[in-house]
């Protein structure tokens, strides 16, 4: 009987830098995994975003209770800010997905997601559910519960307190509470029952908190609250649960959530919301059978595991192989399919680790495309004295009979060859289909909930050990040696044969004169020929209508220019490049390749829309030379270049010693005062630039972790707040209709605030000196007017502007009115 198991590296505590390498567990990790073999319990933690999860509780459940522990984040954090790169929206979601996976590799949990898209800050769950499809999100939560079968579900947020926190937060709690009841109901989402069975969890808890208050809310019944001491020290890990949790939380680098561990007793409170009472042991699993007694025939397995644990030799884990195989035989004889499969997967991980078996399929290339022949280098090395035979290798390249005895420290190597068929790619599955605000489109039920796409290629090693066959599946990885960082493993990807990308994210036309639009074509396959066209909105035209395309090698880039002519009247839309290839008739390629490369997560590649927003709009500019001081990262420089301004990036030398007077205006990037350590050096020079006649435009910052005193942020005092306006079409009131910033060179009206995306703005000042003039105001429903989003002050001979309005989102999205207003701010120094 052949048992195929995908061995999960997450069973062992691999750090994020080694997440792609074959697992190589140490003896302490193997012993902890053996102890976990005796635990048949599971927990599910539910919240809204990456970084919402309580890593202390997850680390405690996974490492002290040793239950299967997972976190369901309803979103991938797409709507947040990014402290480490300019990527926002779906690209930020891709980064934050991997940060969560890096966190789980440290704290021992697993990860799930729903199809919900983080559309930005929401102030109430009612608003959230007008944008999320509640039934789809609820379906995904029920699906995860039925797949994971948790005994205990823990909510991060209180379902009884709408409006007290982010609307997504409370929405996640409401979803979790309802899913708790529906998961066991076969009439709820019956289409799922083709793959899973109904499952009723035993208990639902709220991980109670009071956000700085010493007491919990009045409506909490203390008799329903248990207190868990999560300050446990784990000798096999050499650190406390809190220290593990801090390392886990520190993976949320894009959010600036680096944390320090602690070594004292720490308490977490859990309030029982549904299910049977816990008792007095302050253990969320009290009274729930989490041992082998919970399944028929399990007592015999438990006895074999006890013998295994008692005889484990830390200096020679391979000595336990005979007993490990006895445990395996006992588990294989069980009838329970769910725990049988889970525990066999854990056990096979332990067997491979105890043998020191190194099983690795790798390639020299990071990716391949349709038509390529992929050479997969396979290594199998046994680093024990136990007899191991490699019987077969199975992959998309076919089955290969090997029948090789793996002698100690004598690597077996071979090469497999796979020809990539057309249409097979490995892009993030939730980005494959067009999506709408609030929800991603995932049609395949079995893909829903997965944290990431399945590996592009895998190789299954069928081994014979002590008379038993074990099939171990390993993902194919790109393997190389970096001259600085040494041996590296990264994901191997299957890509489309070509990528196309318009040169800018948006194009604005202030007249009906044509302008050049350049399209980059990149070959992912060795040789490509075909035709490139530019699909345009109605009333627009291109010259020529098509370009012949020829690329001779993989990685080659060529650029093709169209003259794009707008209509006479105002118009908005998108242009989309479409490439048809002679090698693949009937197919059209219109996506660009995006690569995200950060040291703390694996390299990510995604194929996204290669087009751009276009608009014919009345737009004038005044002032030509703009300096840009980068902050946390945004696409403002490219956007300003697109309307004819000459933008220069200001580096440290120029900011601290250079002549700033050459600029008509200087724009400071988002959160620069939160991220640039040398801001105390730059700020006096920036204000002096204003005093001497310059225009300084400061984009939003938060009042937490400012690099300068808040009183020095502007030439006159202003106070940052958490105020924001999340409704992107909230009505805007003009407060200073005669101010030059609203009149020159473009007359700003209410129409300029139509078509904005995600939000109006965030972190508006709520107090400011009388020298500042608030220009416009808006507010979310049932909230007071927010006047601090755009403040202008004269200082010396120049102009200081502070804006919380989200130009960093609006300009790349091609919002015409945002361009017109920003052009006016740049032109302040040109007014008379």
C-alpha cells in the first residue's frame, strides 16, 4: 500500500530565511514533534488582517498545548500602508501574505485566508459588509472550519462592540461567531460537502483585551473568563513563548511591527462566548479529549508513542527508526481517515528527519515558460546507518524507476527533464481572475482558503525503510550560491511566455494632441514572434494599429511606441497592450511581471494587468522643477513626470548640504518623518527653503514614532491625529474658495473629487496654529467635519503644505481631479 504525504516544513521551526530549503530538523525539534504525535486537538484563531493575530496565544497553543493551531486572516492586508517599499494594494497583500507565513514558521501555526479584500479602513462592520460579500466570506470561514476541524475557535475581536474598532475587526468576529454555528449544519453551504464533512467546534472564545484599560467591558461575565499564563519557557527551543511570539510578530516588517520578547509571566484572558463551560483549570481545552482515546483503536497507538518518546536518543535519532515504524504501522491500521492522514504526515516528517535524509529537487533557473525543457537536479542523501532504498521518483516529467540503495553520506543524484506545456503558470491564484473592490474571485472551491498557490513543480520520492514504503513530496526550488549570503533556495515559477507593460501607470492629456505611449515586451521563453496592439477606450486611437514583435532570447526586452490620440472632449478609461504570438495561436498576453524581493520573505512573482489609466482632462501646470524626498515609498515622482514636470529624487547629500533653491517645489514622500532617521538634519533646511521662497508639500505621517518633535513638523504648530475619511466619495466642501491653491492654474470644484479610490485621506491634523488655512473638508457618515486634511501656510517668502489626502493612491490610479489639485499645490510659488 502506497501512502502519499506532502511533508510540511512548518512542523519544524524553520526561520523565514530558510523557508525554501529542505527541512533539516535538530534532535530537540524531533523530540517535540514526537510529543506532538500524542496530541489530537486543534485550534483556529480568527481576525481580519495580517498582524491582527495574537502571536503569543498562537505560539502558546502550538508549542505548549501542542495542538494543531491555525490563523484565519479574512484579508491579506492589501489596503494598508507599506514601510519598506512603494508597493500598495494587491502587491502589498502579496508581501503581507508572505510575512504571515514567515510568522507561522516561527510560532508553529498554519495560515488560512478568505477571499475578502482589504479595501482600506472601515469604521463600522455595517460599512464593511456593504463592500465585502458577507455570504462569500462566511462561506470561506465555514470551509476553513470544516477542513481544519478545530475543537476551539478564538476570536481576536469582540463581536458585541461594533464601531469600537476597525470595521473589518468587528466583521471578522461576527463572521467567526456565525461560522461557529453553521460549520456543523449540513444545510449550510452544502456544495462544500463534496470535499469536507460538517464539523461542530466545541468552544468559541474571545481573546479579551481592554486596550490599556485595567478592566474588561462591563458586559463581560467574569465567571466565563479564564486566564492563561503564556509566559512558559521551552527548554528545547531555548526561549519563552513570549520570545517566540516577538520573533513571529517581527516578521510584519512592512508594518513596522518589530517586537522585543520578554521572559516573565504573561497572562491572556479568554471569555467563553459559545459552547460548554471550561472549568477551573484555565485551559481552553479542559475537558476536551485531545489524546488518542478520541478515536477508535487509538489506545494502541498511544502506547507505541509512549515507548518511542521514552527511548528517544538525542545523540542518535536514527536509533528510533524501528519504533517509529511500529507507530506508523499502528496508525495505518486505524479507520479514522482525518487524524490518520494528519498523524501519518507528521510521523513521516519525523522519520525523514531522524534519518537525516536530505531530499531535494532543484533547478538552476528561477523560472520557466511554455515550451521550455526544465532540468530538475535531484539529490537524495541518507546521513544515517539505517538501510534506505529509493524506489521511484514521480513528477510531472513522469515516473522514474531508481531502485538505489542510499548508503550513508553517499548522495544519489540524477536529472529529470520536464517540458512546460502552454497555459500552465504558477502566479498567485487569487490574482488570476479579475476582481472587484472588496472580494477576490476564486472559482475553485478547493483553492479557497489556501495561503498561497501550490508549488509549480514537485517530485515525490518513494522510499523503502524497514519494509515499509513512504512517499515524500518535495517542491522544486531554484538553487544557487550567493557570493555574500551563500547557499540560497527560492521558489521556482512557471510563467507565461511573454509579458507586456505600458510605460506609465497613468497618462493624462490636457488637449486632443497625441502623445507617445511606449510598451515594453519581455520574453520569458527563448524565441518569440507575433503582433502587439494597444486596446484603447472608445473615441481614442493609436498609430500604428500594430507592431510586429520579434525577441530572440529569454529575458530580452524590446520597446514599441504608439501615438495615442484622445478624443476632443473629456474621457477616461484604460489602455491595454495585447500581444499575440505565432507560437501560441489563439492566445493573447496582456500582463506585466512584478517581482517582490525582500530578505525576510521568499521572492514573489505575480502577473498583473499591464495596462494603464488614461484620461482627457483640462489640466494646466506652472512650475517645472520638483524635488522629491522619498519616505516609506510611493509613486508620486512617476505621476508628476507623466504630466510634464521635471522630478528629481533628493538624496541624503542634497537634503543635508545641497542647494534646494533650484526647485520650484519639494514634495516629501509618505511617512518620511516616521522612517527617515536623518529627518532632524533635513527639517531645518527644508523650512529654510520655504522661508526663502520655496514650496514644501508634506504628505501624511503618523504621530507614532516620529523622527522629530511633532512641534517641529511645520513652521507653526500642528497636531497629528488618527482622524481619517474612509469613504472615497465622501462629499468635499471647499472652505477657502479664493485661495490660490484652489484656483491656479486649475479651478478646483466639487467635480475634481469624483472617482477617487479607496479613501479620501488619513491621519489628518486635528489642531493647528491660526497661520494655517484649511482649504477643504469632508467627513464619513455620522461623523464631524474633518478640516485638517489640507493645510497651507505662508512662511517667509514661501508656502508650506501639509496634506493627509491620499494623493499617493489617487495619482497612480489616474484620478484627474487629484492631478489638478496636486498641480496647483506645486504651483503655489508661481502665483502672484
